[in-house]
C-alpha cells in the first residue's frame, strides 16, 4: 500500500501531528486530576489511548468510570475551563513537529489543507490566529463536531470526494474517521509511542514526522 500522487485535500489532526503537544497536555491532565493520585495511572492510560477525543467527552468519562464520583454541570464546566487555562498559553509556543512548517507552507497547487481536531473549535481558531497559521489552511475545525463530521462537511463544501482525500493523524480517532469516510490514512507515530492503531489487520502507512510525509507526497 502506498500514497497516491494526486490527493485533492489533506485533513490534518493538530495535537501530536503538527505540534509536539502530547506530553504537555498529559501533564495538564495530571494537574487537573491532582486530587486523585490513586487513579492517575488509569486516567493517564485512558487519556493516551484516546488522543484526539474532546475534553468534554473525557472529563465525564473519567468521573464515571475511574473516580466513580458525581459530576455536576457546574463542576464539569469548571474542569473543562481549568484544562483550557492550563494548556492555552503553552499551545501558542509549543514546537511544531519536524517538517510541519514545510508541508503547510509549500506550494501545493490546487490541493486543499484543513484541520480536523478534538480541541474546542473556538480555542483552536484562537491558537491558529495567534500563531499566524490560519492563512495556510482552507479550514480549521474542532469540537464539538466529530472528525468524521468535519471531513464530510469539508467534502460537501468544496465538492471533493472523500476517497480523494488523505487523513494524517496520530490517534485511533483519526484512523476511525478516515476509515468511516473511505480516506487513505497516514499515522504520525512518535519514536517513543508505545500504542498501536487498531486497524483490523489493515496495513497502515507510518511516518515519524512531517518531513517524511513531505518526501512521500513528492515521490
């Protein structure tokens, strides 16, 4: 299995795919749940196995399944906002993945680039504006829309069949969105990443960074 040479659009995840933010966000989760040190190992495993899933989904799941504690609407809002406070400023300066600047700024002809992220849409757009990245993309989209919804909406808006798109991500949620939408998928696998994408035996193209992806797309 190889990449095509004529994709009309590429969907990029953000965290862990274009920016090296996974370790920082894991530490933020640890601080968020610092009152529950005995549950941290379970929380951490869940968090890392579900990268790309919105914090609005993760927080209530953690309370229900690991903390087994009640979670009011007010407390849930407080936790989600606290997490945003912990990560937002760091996201403005967190390093790009190697080669990310090249792949998003290089001449790409008529090919479209867009972001499909689990980060809240309003926060994601602010980060892109502050980092002056918005101009390099044809769309920047986050939660509460699912990644599948984002892809389908982009396909409809631009009239590009989903099978002519490529999805680049680092998480199971990225692979699942690509599979459901009939897209090719590239997994950005970090060198220290112990997790595996569950692909039902299907081969998955992997890259260590965006430099390697750029080289593949030029072949």
